[in-house]
C-alpha cells in the first residue's frame, strides 16, 4: 500500500489513536493533553462560542504542543452551520494540520485544506458516502461504525472496512465502540491506520464533560446505550440513563435512521446537555483519569494484545 503523508503521520503516534471530536466535550485542554500523550486530538469548531474564540483555541493548541505535533478540527459541513465558511477560513489561516468534516464533503473544503498542506478526513457510515467523499478529493476516510457515540452508523467495522479497502488505499480510521488497546489493534487488523476514539475520553480529567455526565458514563455498559433519531433528527447513541432522567420512556424511543414527520423532539429536553451522547465502548470506562493515563493504558493494552497474538 502506498504511504500517504497522513498514514506516515499516524504512524508516528505512540499508539495509533485519533481522539474523536465531541460536541460539548472536547476542547483545547483535551486536545493539548491528547497531543502531549502522543495521540492526535481533535475538537469540533462549534465548541467555541464564536469564530474569534475558535481562532484563539487554535492558537492556544498550536502554541502549547511541541512543533510538528498533529491535531485537528471538526467542521460540520451542513447547511445549518452558519459558521462553516468563517471557521474554514480560520483553519486555512492557522494551517490546522487535520480537518475532519461531517455530513457533507464539499470538494472546496478538500481543495482548500489539501492546498495549504493539511489533511482532510471525512466521516462516513455507508459505502455510498465513502465513494462520494473520495470523489470530492478528501485525503482519507473515517468509518463511523455500529456502536459509535453520537451519530454512529449501523455497519460492522469488519464488513465496512473490507469494502472500503477494496476502493481506497489511503488513510482510513475506524470508530465505534473502541475503548481499549485490544480494540485499537483489531481496527488495525481490519485495515485501518488508526482507531477513532470518542467515548473513551469523555471521562478524561481534561474533557469538558460535567461530573454528572462522567459518573453516568462510568456506571454504564454497552447495554445502557440507546440508538434513536428522536433527539437530533438522525440516529445517534445516547446514555439510556440520561433519557430516563429526562422523564422519557425508553420503550417508546423510535428507531430507524431518521426522525419521522409525526415524531416531535420532546419539548424542553436539550440534546447533548440533558440527553447525553456515548457509545457502546462505555463499559471500558471505569473511572475519571488523566488523558495521559488513558493513553498509556491504551498503548500497554495494544502491545499486550499484539504479543498475545504473535505468541
Ligand atoms: C458526546 C459526543 C459528541 C459527539 N460530537 C460529535 C461532533 O460534534 N462531530 C462529529 O463529527 N462527531 C461527533 N461525535 C462522534 C465522534 O466524533 C466519534 O465518531 C465517536 O465518538 C466514535 O465512537 P466511540 O464514541 O464509540 O469511540 C460525538 C460523539 C460523542 C460521544
């Protein structure tokens, strides 16, 4: 397989992990801690309240990390995101090393990001979207598979990674339910350059999650995750306990990829604030820890799993 600049960059990580962007959870402290711990941290630009604040966060991250440490930003490429153009301008001005787009993959973004020497990854949940993203010229793909926190997909990573590898030999990440080093190795075995981990960092000391959110996650396992389109319009994974605490009945949660016309979002329930996102990897999150401790454990578990397999 050809070595693209981004697979080489991912190869320099302490353990092949990208810290996934999480709305209201990942900010500069987490990204800096992830970079210092030896993985690639990312955050959604919309976690900063304004484009000006987003620009300040970019400066803070690049000034806090040793030169050459990769990090990234997530841009929501949807018509509802009025800040897309302005935040993209900041990415260009600050030469953000990695830009991850969600929803659409407009060719202009790929052109601009790759144009300044950045890497543009797009997240996809189906082969059709993977083909569209590759046609838009992005550098690589993030396969958001079953069990992923937030807007997770429904495909098995084993099946999906294989299908994508048949058409794409560049950078590829797998996300969804990976919270251990053995899971990271499994993603590598399935053909990915790195694992994309969100849920495993929600309880990190440096995350923006509330104490209550961290505690609920620590108490949850894979069976305590509900996949429903009710709250954001498209299906996403949430902590079941946060749905119950919002006064709703799990038994009445709609399923399916999109919220139907006759299903209204429950009034007064704030998505991502009252109803909290998390994926099936929740079971591996046992305590609040520093990002360094989490990454050190992932690296040790990765090596142990590799040694076990080789022997
Ligand atoms: C609380 C939460 C918020 C998220 N917000 C975003 C987001 O703003 N943009 C995005 O592209 N993905 C978002 N995601 C998805 C993650 O980037 C990633 O795909 C997912 O966390 C990987 O699966 P895992 O949680 O099982 O590790 C979110 C996930 C969680 C858990």
